[in-house]
C-alpha cells in the first residue's frame, strides 16, 4: 500500500499557489522601482533629467528674448542710417544758399541796377577821362568852391558829343539867366533832357564852358552827335568841359555824381561807398586814399567824402563818395579819422559799381 501524501491538497493546487506567490513578488518589485532593467535604462539615458529641466525652465526663453532686444537697440543700421543720410546730405545742399544770397546779393558789389546811361562827351581822339584834380563834391584842397560836376580837360575846339539821346532844352549862354551859382558862371552851355527817365524822374545833362554851341533848343540829338566844342567861357581857368547830371529837376541844387552814370571804360569800374560814424551817420569831407593791394605804399588816388548837405547822393546808391575809371582788381581804401587808421580791401569789378562801407569807432 502507497504511503499517504505530505500535503492534503492535490498537485494542481500547489502549482497554482506557487504561481500566485511568484506573480505577487514581481508586482511588489515593480511597485517599489525595482523592475528588471530600470536601473540600466537610467544609466544609459542620463539626458532624461536635462530634457525635463530644459522644457520646464522659463528663464532660458526670457534670456534669449533679452539678448535679441539688446542686439536691435544698439544696432547702427537702425539708429545711424536715418541720421546720416537725411540730415547730413541736405545740410551741405542748403548751406551754400545763404552764402551766395549776399554774393548776388549781392551784395552791392555788383548789381544790374547800375544806371550807366552816358557815353563819354569827348571824341576818341581827345581825352575822355575825368580829370582828377577836381572831382565831384571836391574843394580841390580848399582852393575852389564845392564842385557839382566833373571835368574833361581838352584843347579848345575839341568836339563835344551828346552822351545820350535827348532833347536840347538850353543852348546859348548864361549871361542873363542863372543856371549855376550866378550869371556868367558856365559861359556858353547846352542842357539836354534825356529821353529816358530814372524811377519816373527826368534826368538832365549840362555842358559848361563851351567855346561854340552847335545845337538849338528843342532839337533832338542822338548819342554821339556833336553838340558843341570845348572852350573856357564863363568861370574857367583853362579849356575843358564841365559836365553835370541833374536828377528830378533842372536845377543847380539837384546835381548827382556823373561818375555813377558814365559807362566805365573797358577793363575798369567804379568805386562807391559810405564812410560812417559809429551811429551810422555819413561823415563829411573825410579824406580817402586809394592804393593797389600789391603796392600799399604807393597812393594812386585821393578823394574826399561829400560835404554835409551841399551836394546830393545818387538816388540808387545813396553814397557819400564815388570815383570812376578804376582798373579792375584788388584795391585798398584807407582813411585816418581822429588819429585812427582804417583800411578796407575791395575787389573792383570791370563794368560795374563796387561798394565799400567803413564805420569808424569814434
């Protein structure tokens, strides 16, 4: 007879119980992190934690944004380019405008307003330059009365010509009618009223001290036509033509400087200006000396400013001195006033009036 088994349960039951125990052990190990291969995977994948950190860390994205912002802020492309291109480029374009406005402007050194209407009153064979010993407004070093015209010194009988087209309003002498300071002042004379008017006012030209008159009253003459001959009638110490320009009225007290009306000779111009007090008032009878700039010690011409209220400035220029027949180029205008020397450099332009102004300190 077989012996009785050790366990009261059949084998199938024991197998089932063993399997339950094994499966329970496996489940417990997984629950506590001891699943087979889990430690190995952690060792082989060390980036798992870094990946998690990278994803969850917001400062990384904030730092990148700040870096991009700071890069744009100092960028020269955005800040410098609009400042250089639009602001500096127009600047030199506009800057010459005021520089050249005073030069046409010119500035009075050269202006199309010059009223050079008059040709020379002497034939080319004669001396058609203004005599310098007795300029307009001059006293000739105190030896003569204030001069209200200019002189053209020539031999008696030299033809005198019409300086512009106009009508003869006086032709004869002043023995019975006063045309100057008194009767018998100009001797034989001719007065033309020009065809042209300046600023709506009439302009007259007087020829004095003629030896012969070759025109009649109401006769119309053209520029260059003969109107008489040089002489020394009236108050004259030698043969010459006394030439006056009268503006607005045919009167001895309405004369203006003929040198601002006579056409300059080729290569020459006219110099005009004002010598002023500190308050801006014209200074009367101030002596001026004209030098070439390259020869400052060699005086070329002397002149004086106009006497106070005895002669008239030009209606255009309002000058208190003017002189013509000045060669184009660089010149120095010099004067002494109350013990102080003033010098002004000027560039005389051919065929134009060059302006110079000097304001004294006392």
